[in-house]
């Protein structure tokens, strides 16, 4: 009931996104039912029916991916302070999101069933005149109810399970002090668990290294904590300084009352005792600022490796089997190569977006390039993977147009429907991720406007980000598409 109330009282934009999920579920369910109809009409050709069912995996994955992106941007199920007191903790909100997604996808499955029954003549009593459509719709044959129910429940079940897995409550990450140290990105020492807030890169004193003297001062101030409230305040200040925050110097000592009523003076950085163990200095060349989202750059080599493996498999299989004739589907090895190539682009997307933000800030950047680059680095984990998926779909569209030379696959209108579903779902997912990123930095944008930043500068920064992403992903898609189509082009 709570999911129904949140669905009814949502904004128009939220309803439109849920409608997109319902449409994607309807299209995917219709394709699954058509694969079942082809299997019923051609019991002597199980291989062709299995191939049709395998082709439905791409629109199914695209529909589930869109459902997860829509659930992440749903404002009704966003965690807020105070909701746990009335029983709406993170676990309950996750269940509400999964239920809402299941309802939207189930609505699409019902629409797919009605459309399938209408086209095959079960509702009107008039059979279709097209023979190809009659073969895919199993006209004149009874539909097995368990198979139909299984195929229609597939999209809502997978979508709700993916939403529950993505929005599941997670334990807080361990602090940087207790986290194990190791070699992080580009050989930098330390994993960088502490996340850097937006704008902290250029803040005054943010990159000041923690020296051995400040650490010794922190130990000395910590040993005075038992002397009274003044000692505790000094220890707290020293701990903040030792943690790598803003390092300031006191121009004058600060007097504070001691335990016996007199006034004592605490220096900002007292000398360390002789018997105090000294911490080792920071190694030369080691970056002291925390690394934002280190998994973006660590996943980049894996994405490149998977992409290379996909192109290798496709090239070897294409050279062995030759180019497919128009109207026929590629071999299983070519399909596996395409799947690995798409997976590699999806894995490399966040790292490439992060790298694009770093390149924007290279060579003495101004305020515009610095702002655009920092936003790209901060939002690379949100928009990077959808960008990689869109790049994979664009490369697949180029390969299909090159191989078939204008002749569609053997599936005819059903293949066109599947291609439209995959392309529409991936583009809608990218736009939804962009909306989520815009909402996430709304506070930062408001702060910049309050500080006097012109709105034209923010719009120019958005244009610079879009141009930089297009300049990076455009040639990459073209190169991958040409390499993928080269062994298949006759």
C-alpha cells in the first residue's frame, strides 16, 4: 500500500520515467512471447527458436538497467533523516523501491500480453494476414499458460531483484586510519578511502603535507588531555591538524584557565619531547590529497582487457567463418565477441570519464575548465557506465549497418523492435543518470550562485563537459566499430 501511495503522489517527471520502464517491459515481454510463438509454430527447428530467445537477452538487460536507473532517481524512496523512527529505514525504502519497480514492469508485461493476444486474433477473432507474423504469433495453437506466465514474470522479477541489490543497505566504510594501506591508482601509496568534496582541490591549504613536526605535536597535545578542558581542546585541534585538514599557524598563544584557576598558555605547535617516537616523513612525490572514487581508475584496465578480448574473439571467429550473408544472423563466436566488447566499454566508461575530467584540468586550466573537469571527476561513477553502454550500442549499430548493407536481419520487424528497445533504453538510462548527477550537485550549484558565479559560466561549463565527452568517446566508438566490422565486412 505504501508503494501504491508513493506512486500515486509522485511528480509528473517521476511518472514519465516509470512509464518508460513499463514501455521497456512491454516491448521485452512481447519479444519473449514471439520467441515462444515461433517455437510452437516450428517444433522441428529448435535451434532457430533458441537463437530468437537468445537475442531477447539484449533488450532484457537494457530494460533492467533502465529500471535500476529510474529507481535510483526516485525522490519518494530517497533516505531522509527521521524516517527510521516511523519504520522507514534504509531496508524498508529499498523494499518500497523494488515493489514500485515490480509494479511498473508488471504493468508493461500485462500490456505485452494484451498486444500479443490482439495481434494473433485471440481477442478479435480475425487472424493476421501476414504469414511471417502468423509464424511468430503461433496462430491457431493454444498457448501453454506456465510458459507464458514464466516469460511475463521474467522482466518484473529481474528488475525488482536488481533494484533491491543496488539499493540494499550497506555498512559504512572504515575510516582511513583503520583501513589497510596499499598501492592505489597510478602507483600512489594508499587507497584514498576518504572522499574529497567538490571544490576541496583548490581550497587554501588543502594540499599541505602533514610533516613529522605536526604529528609529534599531535602526540604531545594528546598526552595533555588529562590536564583539563584546555588540554582536551588542544588535543582535538592537534588531531584535526594531524588528520590532513587545513593547516594553520597561530600568530599568538591562546590563554586558557587551568585546573587550579590560574591561566596557562598552550602553543599552537609545542616541541615534541625527546623520548617521543617520530613518525616517518611523507615520501617525496607521494600525493597527500585523498583520491575521489578510486574504483573508477582501477576498473579502467579491466575494461580495456575485456574490450581487447572481445575484439580478438570476434576477429578470430570472423576470419574462420567468413562474412555472414544478408538476412542471416552471425555465428555464436561473433555474438560472444560482441558481448565482451560491450562489457569492456561499460567497464571502461567510468575510468574514461574520470580521465576526461583530468585532461580538462591539464596545462594551467582556468576557472571554466577547472570547474568542468572537477564535475566530470566527481560524477564519473554516475554517468561513466551509461556512457560506456551507449558507446557499445552505437558501435553495434555501426557494425550492423556495415555488415548487412541496408538489409535487416532475418527477424524483420521483431529485430527492428529489439534494436529500438535497446537504443531507447540506453539513451533513457544516460539521460536519467544525468538528471541524478544534476540533483546530486544541486547544493554546490546553489553555493556557486550565492557566491556570485554567473549562470552563463555554469552553462558554459556544462557545454565544455559535453564537448569533452564527445571528443573522447566519439573517436573511441568509431575505432571500436571499425575493428569489430572489419572481419565481418565482405
